[in-house]
């Protein structure tokens, strides 16, 4: 379910998408530099410098605060009079950015074709961690050529808001980096081994169409968009 489409008019009264391309490229490249191998490959192969970058923010936030990517203070809960919005889960009210901006972008991308995938870098996890041994049914993969990288995949098999939220909760970190890309055979060939090799990771990097990076001290996200949204390699 795309939450944004159900509440679009009401959301647009309080929130807006803002272009921050001019000021954000250096921040984005720095985050990729300190990310995992996939981040490094994307920085190498993808023309990040010529893409477009947007953020999603409450309309009350002053524009100059939106280029202070390391600082917080932009987070805004939903207004109390937000019409007919479900109140049974506190996360809905706490994090409108994922619900109304990030999740719909991921859902729309994955729905376009079965080869599309969403990859979240699990920057603080290691294959030897206890939780990894209990995740055999989860789409969590380690890199065969490296003993430290962990990635969380989402494909078109389940694009629910709950699945997306759980993925972000799983990889929560000081630096969340997410890639929207594609794989020729989707995830089917990887699910059994829960391994991905460097060759496939390079293909994913080269096919990256969007990058989602946490900013504003965890209170928001930047979305980088490839200059050719139909890009593929």
C-alpha cells in the first residue's frame, strides 16, 4: 500500500519536496566514501556529480537549514489535526519522512520491473554477529569476497510499508545508505546461499538509479536521482 497516495492532499499541506542538489553533492560523496564496498563502487562508476538531489521536509523549516546536512532540528511530527490518519502505531507520527517520501519512492521503483532491487547497507553489522545466524529467512546477504560487508535486499515480492520500515529499522545507523538498482535475474539466484559476489555487486553499482542517504542527524533523507532515470548498464 502506498500511504502517500492515500493522503496526498493532506500531506502536501504540511510537507514539500525541496531540491538541494547545489549544496549536497560533496556530502553525498563523503558518505559513499565511508560506506561499504557497494558505496565505493557506486562512487567509482556512477556520475553522482551530475545527478539531482531532493529532500522532503515540513513547510515550516527554513531553507537555509536544509543545506546543513549534518545538523538536526528539521524533524516534525504530524499535526494533531491530520485528517483520518491511523494513530494506532506511534511510528507513523514519529517518522513521516519514511512513510510519505522514502517508502513510496522504493515502492514505485520496485513495481516497475521484477529485476529492480532495493539494497540497504548494513554498515554496523558483520557476518559473525549473532543475529545473522538467526536470519536465514531474511533477505540479508554477505559479500563472498569480503568478511565484513552485510547487505539487506528488498525486491518486488514484498513492497509493503511494514517491510520497508522493518528493513530501515534493521540497518539503522549513523549513516544509512540505500541503493535502488537492478539485477538481471533478480534475487532468486542468491536467496539459497545468502551470498553475493563482487562481480554482481559491480553490476548493481553500475545500474544504480537512485541513492537514499540519511541526513540531518537522522531526522531526514536525501534522494539522489540519476540524470537518466531509465539508466541501465
